[in-house]
C-alpha cells in the first residue's frame, strides 16, 4: 500500500514514513531510538547486510576503515547508549566484534530492526519544490525505489573516501611491492614475513603499525608531521573519564592544556626520545593520537620510526633523512575525504569548499528538513554527543523546538568556523572538531530553548 510506514511501495512516487534516516551505525541507531521514543514515523536505510556500521566490518570481511585489531579508544561507560549500557563483563576497551554485537543488541532491545531496510543503498536525495525530499534507493535485488519524506537525517559517517598523497612519491609507478590505503587493510597476518612501511601517525596509522609489528618481518612507521600521542589512561584513569570529571570541567582551557602537557611529559617523556619528530603545535591545537602501544613497540624495536618518504625505486623506499629500507608493501594511513554523493552538490561541503557548514554541526541552513547526526570529531567518545543531537533533531521534527532564520544560522556557522580556524586551521577535518563538554552544553541549551 502506498504511503504505509513499513516502506512498502507499488510504483509511482509514494509518500513513505515522515523521516528517512540514512545509516544504521552507532549514530543512525541513536537517531532511530530518539524518533521511536517520540512516536515519529521513520524508515532507516542501510547499505550493509546488518546494523553496526564500521564495527561489524572486520568480522564481515568488508572493505572499510575498520580492521581486525580495532578496539575502542574510549571507555565503555561513555561509549554505550545512556538507556542501554554496555555489558559489565566487557573490558574497559572492547574489541570491534564486541561493539558490533552490542549495537545489534541495542537495536533489538529498542525495537528498531523492523524499521531498518538492510542492503539498501541510497542513490540520491533531492529536495522538491514543495520542500519535501525525494529519496531514491536500490535494494539487494537491484530494484529501485523512489519515496518522498518530510525530513532526511544523514547519519552515515564521514570516513568514506580514502585519500592518498597526490602525487605519490617519485618512483611510485616502479615500486615492486603493494601500495594500499588503510581502507583496504584488514589483518596484520596478511603481511606475515613481509617488510612493511606504514605512512601516517593518526589513530589508524599507529594501530596498524602496532598490529603489523607482531606479524611482519619489519615494520617502519613513516611520519611527516607528528601528532601528540596520548595514552588511553593517565593516573590509572581512562583519559575520556578524566575529561568527564567535574574537576577537569572546572579548569580553563589553558589550565587543561598545561595539565595534559605535564602529564604527558611524566608518562612518556618527549616524542623525540623515541625517534619521532616533536609536534609543531600545542596539544589540543590539532587532533591527538590515542595509543597505549605505539611508543612501547618502538622502544622494543618492533616498529622503526622514519621521516617522510622521499622516493621509491623498485623495492627500495628512501626517506628524507637519507635512510632507506627494502619494502614489500606500503600502507598509507592518510585519512579520508567526506563525500555524500547522494546529496545535492555542495551540501554540506562541496568541491573546493574548505569547511563543513552546518548550524550547530547538525542543520543545513539553506536546506530545510535536512539534518546530519554524527558528522563531528570529538576528543573522546562520540556517543553522548550523537544522542544529544538525535534528541534535538527529533524535537525539531516533532515541532517542539524551532530553528532560527537561515541568516542567524549562517552567523552561528561563521562564528564557529572563526573559532575553529584560530585553533586548528580552516579545513574540512577541523570544521567538524568539537569539545565534548562545551558542545553538550550547547545542545542542552538548544533543547531548553
């Protein structure tokens, strides 16, 4: 029957549920739960065979930013949903498979699965002249569906398009080994006995280097620009639990920065002591790398630090300090580009557009009815933030709270991006950076408005 809330359609352009949610990972499930709690009609479209997002990918053997050795970097107490805590028997930092099982159990507990259409890829999302949204999708049978919704909530994440250096180092065409991006890395055992160079010092770079060092004949970590390496725990506490403590929140930003700098100096000394370059920026002026392992693996000789790659020649990898190694593979852990090919051009960021432009990191000011949940990068767990975003969006959809005029929303965006530029620089990645405590307060004030 056309117009039914179960997403059925018999041809033409039926009006399905009130809201279309795109993605059934951690953020999408939070949105679905918030909408369900208010009795709002919705359908959730997920292109994967099951819920759970990147956390289920290693077990499913699918291409993606996750890998077999992946664990949480944030404490389970802050990563579980507020209404459905992670099981007490799980360790503080559960494995990917534990997180995937938890997310599915949450979806079952909350009764979300009947509204989730799995193996359904969104092809396009277009706004009609009357303000409604036409969503075109394709299911596992290859059948295309065209449906209209009042609102669309994008919760599909932002680690979508792998980014390789452009250009690659001179001689890349002649490299005798394998060059791949971390998107295509799954398990260190696939490189047993090989000599591997890992490029990049972000979270995936240090994780993958540590994983490889247990299987590869030789693991080299190539670092062009250093990041601050923060252990998962300081003073016996998970760092995100420290950031959630009242005494931490009472500190000024300058006091917080000074505290962490001193704690890092005590906990690990200088990065230059490990053969790594010192960061060219203060802590919290760029993304930090959370890792308990990488510095230990370097100290044990299992990972060899080197500067940037200068050139490739056959199986030889030369570095900018004049050193060289023979390598069978190079794994580029050089990040991702946000890409939403199903959305209208330039929304929320288009070609040549340096920053994501969303009111309160959620609302597209010039696209009424289009929202984003989870398109943020906090230092710490994201779960409480996406739950707060989801509750706010659900209240907007339900008519409980309103939005300011587009002009005022753009003013807020400009002010936010100015603050971000002063701290991080104006890039697409920096423009989604948020501080957990401050952002939670903002979302709380919006809901109380």
